[in-house]
C-alpha cells in the first residue's frame, strides 16, 4: 500500500496529496507539476555536511 503525503501547490496554493517517495507530482487542481521539497532539503543537508 502506498503512503500518501500532502503538499501545497506552488501555483494555486491548494493542498493536494501525492504518493510518498515520489519526486514530483501534478496538482490535481491546476495541473502544475510541483517538485517534492523533501528531497531538496536532504540535498542541502548533504552539501552542508561536506
Ligand atoms: Zn495547483
């Protein structure tokens, strides 16, 4: 079973659900492709540790 997470669309600010572990997903409201920030923060953390 896929766990769902939620994020706010950067375009229309609607909260929508996406399957956890995905890198990007389309907003169900305006169909803007949003990138999942979790991976971005992990990348920043790994850079700052070097
Ligand atoms: Zn949207």
